């Protein structure tokens, strides 16, 4: 009886430990979830691995056959990671190197045979033997951004632990208009922002006009010539991806020259696009800002202008 009572006491003492262990299981699983709703977890997309199929030498324009076109993540998510936008890390130890493919072979498709998928590397510093590992070269953040775009858009979440670099995060933010990146590593959330400006009605002829509220807050019509409000950058970052639409195109090819400006002057490089007689204008150029910089969008019009109902957006990363 004493032995039985001792066992019961031991079970009672261990029960809290069992409960804590059970509670920890979902949390551990969540860390490996690649996607949660519209969010794509960078660290999860950094956990794939493939291998070199056959030995390759160092040199220029090296074609590397890989063991599989499709890779899997710990939660079972499968995708094709090979892209000319996504760096990869080949090898381990002293000969490991991170490179970005200059080309991806047509064999990189679902159901491809081993070795059928190839990536071309512009300059390969080291030779790599068969079965050497290939992994994400961005900690998964660029891989996640590409998959988010393929899914129609979303947000990539960067949280600790993260093996990529700040430069990888910046690159991921620059890739797609519909994909934002939220960085929570510092405890302060740094999210991408979509800056939007608009005006309604037919634009006043032969003027420089400013959008509401990305340049002025006086009114919402396409008639405002004085800039009295601008976006105040809260931190260092980049402005990119000018995308504009209009309800009606301009009167001639010089109508609707749209420009983004920093502190009252053109960005360098310039972020600018022209509607002309069309209803769309865009520029993928990017330029840097620091905290406190003022950003606005303006456009110019021609005599007898017909351009109307203008909407523009910029991405702040």
C-alpha cells in the first residue's frame, strides 16, 4: 500500500510537467507553419533543402542540376524555390557560397525527374560535389515573398529566429506591389506601407497639381495647385513602385507626367511616369528616404486637358 501511495504521489508531482509539455506542442508547431491566413512566415520558408545532383566545377555560367524541382517545408507545404530573384546557398563549411541564379531551366516543374531541374549561376567560386545541400540564401524571406505574390498577395512576417540579413528583407519588400513585409525582430513592428493619393474630376489645364492627401489636403478634386501636406517618413527606408490609374486619358502624349518628390525635389533616381492619352502609368524605380523626409506626388497637365479621376500609390518599405 505504501508503494502504491508513493506512485500516486509521484504521478501527481509529474502531472504539471506533462501539462506544460502538451501546451508547448502547438506553439512549436506554429513556428513551423509556412502560412497563416494571408501571412507567410519567412523563417518557415527558410527550412527547405535540395541537393546538387551531379558534381559541378567552379567557373562562369555554371549549370547546376538539382535533385528535385519541388521542395517541402516542415508543415508539408510544397513549392518550387528556384527563381532569378531568390538567392540560394550551396554547400557547407568553407566552400559554402550564396549566389542568385541568372537562369532557371524549363525542367524546374512539378513531377520533374531528379537532375531535370537546373539553375545557371553567373559565377561559382567553388566546386560542389553530388549531394551537397542547397538551401534558401535569404533566410526564407524572399522565398516567402515570391510565394505570397503567386498566391495573389499577402504579408511576409519576419520574426526571430531569422537567418537572413536586413538586405534580404529590403529586397523582399521591393519585389511586388501586392506583397508587404512586416519585420518584428526588434520588438518594433516595421511594416511596408502603401501610400495613396487621389483626385476626382477633370484636371485643370496647364497646371502642376497635387493629389489628396499625398501632396495636399485642401480638396479632393483635380484642381489643387498648392502642396500643403506630405507623407512624413517615420524611419529610413525606400520609396518605390509608383502605380497610377485615371478614369479618362489625357489630351496628348505629354499629358499627366506624374512625379514623386522628396522634400520638394525629384528623387534620385527619378520616380516618374506619364499617362499620355492612356489611363495607366507606372514606374518601378526606387529611392531612399530617412526619417523626417517629406514625400509627395504631383502631375502636370496640358492645354485643353482631358485627364480625369487620377489615383496613384507608392510603396514605402
